[in-house]
C-alpha cells in the first residue's frame, strides 16, 4: 500500500509524499474518478484536533476557491475530511518550485525572472482585489507547470476579508526569510505585506541570495525590521544599479511607502532594467496575459529580452515610414504568400540603425476556439511576428470587441496589439484609442507609451496617418 493511502478516500490512489505546505503534508495521487494526477494536502495529525487550526486549514480552500479561474493560482478541486483529517485536493504541477530552481542554479536569467514575476504579480493582485492576503509569499510557494509558467500556491495562512481573523496581533505567521517588517513584529498584515515578500522573492531570483540572510531565524527576521536594503548589484554584479531604487521602495519598512500593487513593482523593475540596457527600442506585439498556452518562445510578448531592439518614439522624421514599412494597404490579401517586415530603428544620435530580414512564409491560420479572446490574441500575435498584420487585424478586432468592459491583462494586450497592427497598416489615426485603452489598464507600461508616441508622430499629430510618413 502506498504511503499516505490510509489518509485519503478510496477515490485517490497511489499516494506518495512530495513535500510540505503550510500546516500539512502534500501527496501526489491519482484521482480515479477523473483519471488525472492531483496534489492532496492533508492536515498534520498534531493540528487535526485543534478546532481553530482546522478552521484555518479549511479556510485556505475557501480563499483559493474564491480565486478560481485565475490562471496563475493553484486550482482547488475538492475539499473534505477523512478519518478526522481535513484534506484539500489541488491541481498537480510537475515543474517544481522556484525555490528548487534557485537552489539548483542560483540567480536566474533576467528575462525569465521578469516573466515569472509578471505571472505571479497577476495572481497576487487578483487575490488582493478579492480581499485575500497570502501572508507567505516565497519561492517555495511559486510552482511551475510543465510549460514553465508560475502558479501561486499555499494560501494556508491567508486571511480573507469578511472572515473572522484567526491570528491575533503578536502572532507571527509566515516564513522568516520573506517576512515583512510588520509581520516580524507581530503586527497586523495587509496586501502591502505580500508586496514586501514579493520584493524579497524578486531580489533572490535576480541575485541568487535573499537580501537579509542571517545565521538564525531570529536574526533574519530582525534584519527585515532594522537593516537597510542591500544593493542587488553588490550581491550580483550582473544586475545594474538602476534596480536598487526599485528594491528600496519594494522593501521599504513603512508599508505605505511600498508599491501599490505587484504589477506596479514588476513594471518599475522592468523599466529600470531597460533603462540600464539602453534606449534603442522596437514596438513589438504581445501575446496574451499569463493565461496563454505555451508559445514557441516563453520570452515573447511584453517580456522582450533586454537586448532586443525596440523602436524609440519621437525621434523625428522617418519614424512613421520605418514603423509602417510595407503597411498602408487597407485591403491587402489576407493570406500573403511571403509577408515581409522591414523595420528600421530610428534612435537618438549615436545609436544603431537596424533592419530586420523578411519574415518566413505565412501559413493559413487555424481558426481559434470561438468566444475565446485570449486565443484570438495569441493567434494574432503569431501573425504579427510574421509581419502578416492584415490577417491579424480581424482576429484582434473580434478579441477587443468581446473584451469590452474588461480590465484584465488580456484586454490590455489585445488592445495594444490592435493599436500596433493598425499602425503597421498605415491607420495611425485609428490606433490611438486602443493604445489608450491598454494604457488605462497598465499605466506604467513603457511599451504602450512608446507606441502612443509613435502613433502620434506617424499620424502627423492630427490623427491623419497615411502609412507613408507624410
């Protein structure tokens, strides 16, 4: 009989321990009813007789269930109790955790870190909008699926708005290495506490070390309260000093001095890295929000590697023509035999001018699932990468129409891609409303600001673009 089988109903077979999370042990098992692998967390025996702890354990499931549908929060399948031991059945993620990645490999590539952080940020911010504070954000609770996408796990000590608190002031919950100063002092937590822990995670992913490492749990917890934030560059010289002010704000002792959201922090971190990398930029399409199925390259989308070439807006004459090369024909064939992209980078004096090679032949796109705007955006993104903006246009128009009234990342990405597509088709006057809609959702996104500047320039500042730079 497999280890752990006696702790689970007969429906779940082949249980094998795979780790611990919060107040319970986690097993991998097979759900024989649905024929799929699952992860099952069972409350430890020493807690099972404590009514308040059992309530907290069950509340984890309720808190996460409220967030079901978010693609980057671990999904809860079932909640129950067997032989007086509560259990929670969750999706099984085979890619391990970010903690394991850092322990095995050290500091992670900057582009990959930004991608993971963006995915986790969407999940954390979604939880906060629902009144759920995680309280234990750390790399061990950021799990990877088989495609390398992050899912936030273990809301085992979360507090949900509207539910009675199970943690009195003076009680410390969380992991010492990632505790916010207020948590270390036993003070009430808030979304800002999660944002602090998220900043610690980002620091560790980029440098391979936590900002406040100590010889003991007590020493490390104390450092969060009293020590100044170290320079990420001093810990890892490959990280530019431009990120230090970002981490200083993310790890501020005063919760009110921190970023207002996880997404705002990631945007600031990305902007600082881009600033350090230089100003040569290209207006690039983006794939869907983190819900996307795996693209051919995980670093596609907003997260263009820092060395990638982007188009800098506002550089004077020639931007419109460069950006819209090959565009301007509103009635072009929907399936060109060999679409080409000839993008010239026009930047500040002394920087590089680059021309891309013709794109690969475009194949006829498969029809995406009806009623799925994220899938439409994904398909359009692939076409945009090949320079086939004419074919991408109706897909994006349909996606944006379906997403009207939404304020999630998929809506921001679809509107941005539609704006960029219209610009490349010579219809700069029509692009601006969609770029503005994208900026309204993510006001700090530099790519959107650059695209808006380019749109204003190529339309002559009056909404009358013609695709020829006139």
